[in-house]
C-alpha cells in the first residue's frame, strides 16, 4: 500500500479553523486519502474550467477539500470548505 505525503497550504489551515465542528470526520477522511486518494468513499474527482489541474474530494455532503497532485506520492491541500471554494 502506497502512503501519500500531504502538505497543507496556509489557506487550508486557516479554512480548517472555520470547520472545527467537523474535526473528527475531516481527520478520518484525510487519513483515508493518505492511504488511497481514490478510495470510492472520497469521491475524488478532477476539476475543470478555471480550476483545471486541481482535484477535490468529499469530506461530507457539503464539505470538500481542494488539492493538487505535486508528484506521484505527494498532494498539496489548497482549501477546505463548501462548494464556495470553487469560486
């Protein structure tokens, strides 16, 4: 099993503070991502348009993580939030 490295942007860390109430589920989903970024539970998908090159996965029905693959073993988490992070 390949383990991914994850880097957190300053923006991600700041946005994370706004979602402290979902701390446990966020932690669980990040751990799942580290083990397998394409686990079906995450609903990982490539973005298009102005966010082409970025990816997203679901934490909950409303909460998403915006990220990019840096290389084959590393991802950079850019932001976390509702669908507003796409705008």
